[in-house]
């Protein structure tokens, strides 16, 4: 029995999507690691602030509020990233299953034609999960940007107290390009 070349090429086709899933899993894992590192850093900062009196730290309440807000956002980000990784792993499994079922249908010949819908369902399900995972990454990016803006607000407040006058009068990029400003 000679394998049909079209079946072999069809089996290789999901490899592109398998590779894409692998890249997304790797980058999402790195993002999740960075979030975990950031949580640890904020926890250390919180402990340091908690040991001091409010009178010892400039903008104590604002710093505490920022720490709690960022911890809340980081928790949400970690959830989104974990869900994204789960969907990417499921998509990866479905794309591998697509390859296997394409081979199975090809080997069975005419008797396997009744099962030709199975690889299509696996492939479409995997593509759907890939889409869901990328949406979760977009939500994560939005939360990351919010965190940057909240940190910026505290720095602008400190800058308004300590920066030299020429720096305080200088227009910020936020005002020039429509980002949130002071």
C-alpha cells in the first residue's frame, strides 16, 4: 500500500498551527513569569512600607493605594495569562489530533470517508481556541497599560513636588499624543 502524497501533505499542514501554538505558549509563559516577579517585588515593597510610619514616607497613602491596585491588576493579568496558556495547550492538542485523524482517514481509504469530518472539527476547534487565547492576551495587554498609567500618576505627583521648574513646564508625551495626562 503506497501512501497518498496528498494525505501526507495534509498531515503536515497543521504543523504551522502547532508551531504558532508553541510560540504563543512560550511568550505567554514568559509574560506570566514577569507578572509573578512583579507581584513578588510589590509584596516586598508593601512589607517595606508597612514597617515605616506614614510620616516617614512621602505620599504614603498614595503609595499604599497604588501597591494594592497594582496587585489587583496583576492578579487579573495572571488569571488571563493562565487561561490563555490553557487554551493554547488545548489548541495544540487539537492540532496534533487533526494531524493524526487526517492520517487515519487517509490510511482507511474509502471506508474512512465517513470520518472525514473529524479532522475538520478538530482543526476548527483548535483555531477557535487559538482565537480565544489571543483575545485573553489582548485583555492582559490592556491591564498592563492600566498599571503603567497608574504608576505614572504617582510619579507625576512626586515630580510636581521635586522636579525643577523647566521640567515641570515641559509638555509630556501624554499631552502631545492623547494619552492620559496629569
